[in-house]
């Protein structure tokens, strides 16, 4: 999916609010949480796939709160009312007469207050790892410790800060999240917004909500405990609470993100039903293919790129080597062919040893507050990780390379992209779906955010 265009609206306070809209269907408003950046967040693959999947069923609206990301940077007032006003003015600007709210973490109290005041505009409420009152996050000592941590180490990717989002976060994700933090808000702004999080209180409004609510919470969330989520569910009449296994605070990280998506779409009434799913097909009829998706069928003339797509769609989540797509050889034949490793074993050992050294050096730079040294180390680390990523697959296995691989990669990537363009011209929804879920390279794959049943052949 192409990067959604960022637009701006001027608030009643004179500040600009940056927002982005993608997808189609009923409105799904995503109130901004602690810090965000519309463009940088979208560069994260897991974030992009999560919200792209929601966009297949809803018109998704994301925005940066004032003082953060691409929105106006000047801000002197930090109250819950300020956040509610931003959400209200954006909904009014869009003319969204009726919408659902998807609220992560500290966006929860904002959504609760708005929904209580504007029940006529709300369809459903979904809370992700959220709470009713900031005091539910932790006592005064914990609050002071977190504020001190943000004040001292903001923007340096401090491990303790990022561990709150996901203790199992991979190195590349950790680096990316640290950069997003630094470019999304100044240390002073992040600190003020963190203080605001702790003083937010929508307890009374939660008690008087009249709209259906779903509260989803990971069982071992370190940032906002599942206990806080249960308290929120206990306050809201007609609320449903569901625990999802895992540690991450961010719903788009980890294998459990699929479950989050399924629960959200089922609750908002947008998930594809089994009867609809059965009509998804990629089937060959003599010299044409019948392609069905979202209850629409088109016919496309046979091409090698379509045959490649069928192999990928029939094996969701599996990485398939371009030689398999090119000649149909099995994995045993591939292992017996003439290949050379992109990085030999000695080079791999040296890279990993150097990465271990850099990790220790980063810790020392972080502890001493030497940001210049930290950034220099990070640049070298990024280079080494990029080289390693070229040599390993999604599962970390060693990639092999033969003289024919690059030619096969170019040929198959070209014909797959060409077929997707042809499909998109006839069936835009299916074309967008394939653009979002098909990855090409030495290894190709089809990775939909939601399991879909396809009839093939």
C-alpha cells in the first residue's frame, strides 16, 4: 500500500493537526497515543501491515497530537481536555457522523470522555492495552522513575524505555522505535505528555458509557498491566474483556497481532465471514484466470506472473525461493545445486562478534549520556545488521546465492509486479491486497494480516 498522504487542519487554538486517512468503509478513528509520527510509524513493516489490514475494512484515520510528530510543535497546555478537543475537532472536520474509536494505551481516557459526550457519533469502542485512570499504571514511585528515565535518556533508544513496549523486541525494531521516539518529540515534550498520562482520569465517564466496548490486553504487558485493563472493563457497562497472550504493549508487534486484528474486525462487524471467504479464488479456466475477492470476480489472461502468485497464495507465510517459482524444482533439488553462501561462516562469526562488542559499547555510551558516541556506534551497527539481513531469511536461516539467482530474482519480481498491476486495473481492491501482502526478492512470500481461504487451480 502506498504511504497515506498527510493532511492538516487548524485547531481552534491555532495549532496545526497532522492526520492521514486510508482504506474504505465506516470510519475507524485512532486517537493519538503518547508519541507518534505519521510518516515514520508507517515505515515500520509491522505497523504498516497492521493498519493496512484495518484499512481493508474501514476508513482509518490516524493523527499526531499537538506537540508531536508532524503536528504543530508549540504547546503550553497539557490537560485531558486538550486531547479531547483535538479528537473532536478532527472528527468534525472530516464530517464523520458516525465512527468507531480504536484507542491504544493513554488514548483510552481521551476516547472515553469523547464517547461519553458524543454517544450519537459512536458505533463501537475498542481499547488496546488501555486504562481509565493514570493512577492505575503505577504508584508515585513508579511514575517518578519513568519520568526520570525519559528525561535522562530520551532519544537514545534506552533499553529500559523500549522494554516497556516489548521486552522481546528485535534489534532492528528496537533501533527503529528509538529513532521514531527521537524524531517524534523533544525530551521536554515527551516528559510533559508522560506526566499528562499519569494524571488523566476518565473514571466517571467510563461508568456512564452507553456504547458497546471491547477491551483487549496482553497478559504480561509491562507498561499497562492487564489489571488496569480489567478495571476499565469493570467500569464500562456492556464491556467485554479479552486477554491475549504476550508481553508487548504495541498490538502490531509479535505473532499475536493477528489475534488483535481478528478480534477488532469481528467486534466492529467488518471481518470477512466464512461464506464470503469461500468466494476468494485464483482459478485457471483454459487460457484465462478467474480472480475473485471481496465478492467481485474478474478474468485475466494467463501469464507466468499469475502462476507465481498462485504458488504464493496457496502457501501463505512460506518463503519460496525464486528458482522454485522459475522451474518448479523441489527443495531437495535446490539444496543439491551449485551455490555459494553470501557470507562465509568466518565472516558471519566476525560480524556477530563485532555486533556483540558494539552492544556493550552502546550500553556504556548510554550510561554515560554520550549521545554522539552512541549515534556513531548505532550507524556501524545498522550497517552490519543490514549486511546480515541480506544473508539470512525471515527465520534467521543462512541464505545461499548462485550465479543464476539474481537473474531469476529480477525476472520473477518483474512478472509478479506486472501481473499485480494488471489485476489492480481490473480489480482495485484485489490489486491493493496483493501489493500489501506479496513480498519479492530471492525469496518471495504471501503474508496476509488475516487468514483468508483461497480456492486455487
